[in-house]
């Protein structure tokens, strides 16, 4: 399990990092926590000639309340996100999701930026970011631009991020106060990728659903935004019938593969079950349960 | 491909080495420095046998390049005992039969060491979640949890008498 050799770079500034990414192009790879990249390098699925380690870039770390948003530096680790009072207060689905990603050691190294940027459909945070309507902040040689999580994922390991861009931060708009949330993930063991998982954010006004978002993990080539499923909840009391209908609509957009997690039919069904359970839990939380 | 000079602290001692950037931290420890306490189990960041402390956090040293640890502080199971005196966790594992074959033990010790540093009074549930990234195929974890509780009592006792 020895990776191919490479040259190691530890830039001292974001500008220097962007310069190196530009310089090495396809022969360079960005190293954040490394817990997706290094396993791929051991298998020689990835053989970059240059690794650009973001470890020294403290400006890419930290979680900040900016008023309407929470701004999370791309190099913030999953463990740091889990421990953040700012994140817990405004957006508790983040901590709930961190708890089902990998294991404690991996969460000490793995970063939010790496999880959302590398385009692995098995990663949990992309669906959560879609459900939250998050915005990704990318920096390239020409400066910064923002792009929404919804639309960022184009295919397996294929995203909107250009080869010469670096994800520097994630902006998460605060969901409505008192919102309900849940991330439900079916996995075979600790540390496993999802057989299927669903992220749900919803809010109630006068007993009726006024806001809903649903997104799914690992049941397609990318995380999937179940927009029709979410829309079907709006205006309802989110009773059992509405929950079941939304779960059905979520299942319709799934396109899983048969693999060690199970056959296609099973995984699609589990996506429905996870959606159903996540809606029910989010509803309970929105009602203050 | 250029070799890279690295400098780090391992169990309190400064270490300098010139390594290929692809050298994983576990290989630096075991093959370069002869610190064979941390084990290579799965080498895919699942089993936790290679767990060490890096800058005050538990990490799996099979999934960290040695160059990433440069400038940092590493603690391995070799750094746990105080001379001939076992750390209360090591004593607890011996006392409560927290191991059978012993392969996972260095990783379990280093993980539970950091767990108790971060949270001196974990519940049983917190202990089990805390070691969820460490696999033991012998004990069924029961005696490992008992060993950690044994150490908690010892450490609490030590603190109270100091």
C-alpha cells in the first residue's frame, strides 16, 4: 500500500497555494485532511506528481457567525465543526451529520472543505449543504467567486470547481429559527459510506410547512436534491400521508448502483425509508419535540 | 522526486529525518525509528491499530504522510508509561483483561489516552463511541471498556490525592 512518489509543497498563503495549483495543473492535487486522497493514492487510483498541502493556511480554518450566514473555513475539520457552539446554535444538522461520518480519528483529520469539494457521491456533507442552500467560495488566479452547492456536483468526482481554483470557505445561510432538521444515514458499520441517507430541513408556520428542503446521499452519481419531494410538503401539516408521498417522490429521483451496500432496488427503497424517517424526526424537532 | 527534510517531536524527543514525501507516518515510526508499538492492521484507516497522538489529537498514522506531521508533536504507545511505571490505562488493560492477542492494544491505549485527556469522565456510551474507530476482534470490547473505567478510577484517585 505504498503510494506513487510525489513532491510535497506546504504553501504559506492562499495566494501561494493558488499559484501552485495553477502551476502544476492536472499533475497537482490539493491535500486537505487527506482521508479521501491518501487512500486513493495508496490504491494508485490517484498518482499526483505534486501534493499541495493546505495545512499551514490558518486563514482557511474557523467558524464565524456573519449575521445571515455561518462562514466555515474549508480547512475546518469535522471534529472542529462538531465542537462549534456557533454551528450548534444556528445549524444543528451539521453536528448530527459529523457524528455519522467515519470515526473519531478520521474526523480529526477530515475537513469540511475536502468532504464537499472532492465530488465523491459517498460523502455526507454535499447533500446536507444542498438542503441548507449553502454557497461555496472558490478562489482562483482571477480572484474569488461564489457558487451554490445546488448545481456544484456534475458527476462522480466532477464538480463546478475549475482545476485552478481552491475552495476557501462554505457559507451556510442560517435556516429559519425553530426549524426542524435531521440527517438519517443507513450504513453497515461505523466508518462506512451510506447505503442511503437523507438530509431534511423544514419549518412550520401556524402548523403548516412553510419551508422544506430534502437531499440524498450515495443513491446517484452525485448527491441529489429532492426538490419535488420537498415541494410536496409545503402547505401540508406534514402528516403521515405527506411524509409517505415525499418519500415516494424522493425514491423516484434515485439512481443508485448495485454494490456491496446492496442491490439497486434495496438502496432506492432505503433512500425512501431514510427520507421518511428524516422528515418525521425534523417535524418533531420543528414542533419542539 | 525530491526527498524532504522533516523535523518533529516524538515522545518528547526531537527527531530529524530525510524522507520520501510518500512515506506514511506509520512507516517513519516503525521502520525508520524502530518504534514498533503502533501496528499496521488494515492500512486503510478502518482498524485503528496505527492510532497515535498528533498535536493532541488521535490520528491513524497509516493515513498521514510523515511530511504532514513535520513541525508537529507525536506521541506513541512507547511514550505512555512513566519509566517502569505503567500508565493507569496500561495497568487497567492488564488488570481487566482488556486484551487477548494484543494486536489492537497500542491503538486502543493511544485512543483511550486522548479520550480521557479530552473528557476525564466519559459515560460508557461515550467510551464506546470514542473507540468506534478501533477494531478489536478478540474481546468483544467489554473488557476494554472495563479497563478504561479502571484507569478513570486510578486517574481520579491520583488527582484527588495530589
